């Protein structure tokens, strides 16, 4: 496969395909395993991720790339094959989460800053040797209008860090996924989400230009424009699609080849229905696909529940969600397909 950044980026958003975000840190995967009553050990984490990567048809047909965590990119399957080789054998591209997590931002209660720039050049060189051809860095922007969160400063600091990360990735031959996640956990309405996401994306692309990042070799991983979970209001997929697209047409340069959404705590079906509405709204300057963690994995995790005899059922659950989201990237999903499954 071509090693040019723009070719890798184009392959990450190939038609009908999206990204599997399997880069939960050890702390986050433990939380997910607690829900299904599975002890989180290096072996249980390996067994679970191996079953996803061995879902051969789903991986071949619907998954363009997999975001891994540091432990996973170094792990071997039960038979000794590196997990990275399992992914590559399906035609999907291995990627790696390189940020060190969102930490409280000093002086700004409620805001966070994502850390991980120190030593990043060396770590990227190492990950390239391990097979990674794209990376992910997640900035977290919370909304709490009663507390002046987010501050202008947190948006500046986080987008500056994203730009420095992106430039270092490109130097290493790695496509940066830039992820400025505006959280949907708060009590805000959809228009507040619009305003905060707009302020974030404007600063982000300013920072990326300033850092001389080549946008053709980058992918944006944003939230959709959506009301906070605690607002008590639910927007229709059509309203989410209309506002999300209006915002992106205002702020995301056409040089960016693709936008791969996070699911952010939407239910599996919501994440699919909203992506479908976005793609059913007509042609756009960029590919619009998924880079889902929870919305692809909640169903297979539940089906697996840590038992070897459930592996086939878990793979079927993963294949179903991947298929539904693939259809959504084409605007061809319908709720009736879920009922039939
Ligand atoms: P969710 O789809 O669960 O939000 O995770 C995607 C991701 O990678 C967040 O960084």
C-alpha cells in the first residue's frame, strides 16, 4: 500500500468503510469489562480484541482502520501472530492512540488539557516501526454554561496541542486523526453545542494552518452537533444532520479528505441513524464516516461476556453493527434493518 499521507488518509475513509476505535486505555477497558463481569487482565483484553480483529468478513468489508492502545499494538494473538498482522491481513490499517489523556487544566476548574507531547517524536518513530500508519489525539471540551466551561483558554491550549501533535505525526509518515471532542454529557441544548463546536473548529484549523500541517493528510474526528444528555431533549436525526453539516461547511476546509465521527455516548442505533441522516442529506466536500468505540463495541462486549463459547455470537454482533454503520456512510440504512437482525 502507498505510504503517502494523502493515500493513507483516503484509504481510512474509503467508501462504505469506517474506523474501529479499540484504543480504550487500561482504565477505560476495565470500566467496560466491569459492566459485563469480566476481569480486565492482559490476556482477557487480548482475547476480546483478537475476536474483533478475527471477524474477517466484517473487517474486510466495513472497517478501514483500527485505533489501538499501546499495549495492544505490541500484543500477540493466542497463536503467536501479532495482533497488528491480523488487522493488516484483513486490509485494514493499524493506528495508535498517542495522547496521554485529558488532565485538569490548572487555573480553569472544569476544563481539561490533553497531555502527551513530551517524547512524542520518539514514540511516533517506534509506533511506525510497529506498523501504525495513523494516530489519534483526543482533546476534550466539556460544556457547563453555569461555570463558564469551556474557557477560551482551554480551546486555545487544546487546539495548539492538537496542531503540534499533527505536525509531528506527518513528519513520522503517520496520518493524524485530530479529535476535538465537545462532550455531550452536559445539560446544554443543541445550539450551545453548535456554538462551542464552532469556536473549537475555527481555532483548530487556525492552529493547524499555523503549524504547517498538510490538511490533505489529516482526518477530523469530531462530535456531531447534538443536545447534551442531561438536557432532557432529543433531537431528530434530520435536525442533527442539518446543524452538523451547516457547521462543517462553515469551518472545515475542503482539503480535509474525511470526517470520521465519534459516538460519544449515543446509543448504538442513534449513532447509526444520525450518521445515516448526515449522509442522506446529499453530496458534501468530504467523506463522512464513523470512528466509533462504544457504538461498535457495546453489543459484542455484551454478547461475549468473557466466555469462549460466545465468541461467534460476539463476532456476529460486531459484524451487524459494522454493517449497519457501513450502510449509514452511504445514506442507505433503515431502522427496519435493525428489527430484522
Ligand atoms: P466513542 O465512539 O465511544 O465516543 O469513542 C470514540 C473515541 O475514540 C473517542 O476518543
